[in-house]
């Protein structure tokens, strides 16, 4: 494992700290620890920038690295780093080298920033309006199955400074890393936000509106049969059930913050169920978000990540894309966080099987995102209240059919053991829902 001078900073193969650093460093143990932290920060920043160039410049990994190297005085920096590795330089000199390279790189970056802006799709205005009118008339919207599965985790109702794992600042960017638990999973959100777009308390932003925007973005992609859907900001509010006189000026800025959050985020989900840890890196779900025009009639164009939105990609290629039919009450109704997560779970099941037995504890941990220690503190009465609220919401919205649900007490009807009960959900049959399969052209 060797150190290279890639991008004029420290970039280590496999993203690890090479032993050569500790061997070559003629510093104290404490200073070595400081060095490692400095190097790790630069590794993370390097990777984030290279990924950004890959997406926006449409280059492969090697081409993106080469393009990035041109931002910095790479040859000169490599020579300095070589001297340092031989023990000639000091820790302070190393930091000076990297900081100097970063400053020079940022200067060159500003000169080339226009090259990163992709061409906007040429979607006729009539098609944008027609696709909106079709969605407006539908009872259900079609959503990519991956989004339905991941929605409670990548779009939490709330993330605040309590969940901030670390933050960093470069001359051009703000980096924020949040981490929170959802049931037996740990979800990490990383945001690389340009300084000119960062506003404390506004970007990143989370909540009910964030989730609805993701669902609507997916619906427009299916309706327009494209991975680069275009829609007017006003369309979002109308699909959420708002009348024209209810759409106020401040709502447009709030919507901009939602889509900036979508654009700047990457996600990683780690499951520790039964001690078996595995990690799934989602990365960016959009490659880019563009704003077209200004004011009430302005549009948003989302360039969606083909790998993540595989069902939409299949549809575009003329194959049969499988989607989940989501009733539009998920867009128009104000739901509690528990109700929303429960309906998201039910919506992913409708049409798959009519009766589905599941343990109450599993519902709360895997579907609603509770921690087992929190459930123990809540007590049986509160657990029962939340469960009844979720079940009744599913019943009144037509997602369940008679007899709606039955409990299996597992020979232990004691109310204090409610978490161990099983519940059978009687799901509305597939023929009462919109089709799940859409054939591409």
C-alpha cells in the first residue's frame, strides 16, 4: 500500500492510512494521531470530489482523477511529498503543502466550474403539463420499489444536531455527516454542500415534505418515461392537494431546499440484526438537480441515478418495469411518522399476498424504526395505542379488507406480552389496485 500525491493532497489506496506514514513521521505519538486525522479528512474530501466529477462530467474513475489532478500542482506536490516520506520534512510542512495545494486547486476549480454543468434535457413544455395532468387524475402513483423500501431510512421525519456525527469545512464546501438508528439499522447521511447554497437550518432539510417530493419525483419519471424528469414547482404543491390560493411565496424556497438536500446527499445503511453486520452503500440517488427559470412557473429537472432507479431504467429501455402502486393519500394527507411508515410498509405488500402474519415487535422495530430499549420504556398501553392508530389508518384508507386483522396470542394473551403476539393483516387484493407492471415502448 503506497502513498501517492493524487490531487495534490494525501490520497491512499483503499482509503486506508498506510503504515509508511507512521514509519516516516519523526513526530510524537500525539502528533501522529493528528496527522492521521488530517489525512483521513483529505481522503474523504478527495473521494467526494472525484465522485462529483464522475457524475457531472460523465467520466470514469481514472479520467475523473486525472481531471482533478490538473486542479493542483501535482508534480511539484509529489516531489515535496517524496521528500517528506524520506523523513526530510516535518508534520507542519506536510500540512502546509496540502493546504497550499488545496488553495491553488480551488482557484483553478472556479475557472472550470462551467464545464461541470450538464446540458438540460429538451422535454417539450406540452409533455411536462400533460404528464402533470395525467398524474393529477390518477388515484395512485407508480413508484420504484427501491424507494419504497428505503424511504423511511433515507427520508426521516427529523434529523437535527443531536444526530450530527461530524462536520468539516473547505474553502468551497460544507461537509456534514449525520447518523441515526432505524430499528436494527444504522443509517448514515453525508452531505457535500457548496458554501453558497448552505444555510443553517435550511439545507439539509428533512420531514414530511421531503418524503412527498421523492415520491412525486419518482411518479414523474415513470409518467414521462425518463431518468431526467422535468416538472414545475407548482406541480408538486398541486399533487400534495393544495389549491392555488394556498401556495405561498415562502413555500417555493422551502421546496428548493428539499431538492438541494436530495442533490447533495449520499446514504449508507448498515444492518446489525443478529450480530451479522453488513453495509449497503446507496450513494447518490440523483446525479444532479437543475433549476430552470425563475418564479412561479419555474421548473425542476432531476437527473436520476440509473443504478438506483433500475425499474425506471428498464421502462426506458423498452422492458417491463415493476413498480409499486402508492395511493395518493400519501401525498395529500397529513400523517404521523408512525402512520406514514406503517402505510409505506403496507403499500409494499398490497398485491403480493392476501394474509400476512407478522410479529408485533417486528412491526415496531423493522417497519416503524423503534429501538427495543425504547419499546421497553413505553409500556404495553402506549404500544397498543400506536398499533391501533396505524391499523385504523390502513383500514380507513382501504388498504385492508374485512376482517382487516386478527391477533395470534401464541398461547399467551397477557397484554404485557403484546410485542410477542403475531398479527395477520388481510390486504386488499391486487385487482383493486392499479397494475404493477408497465411496459416500455
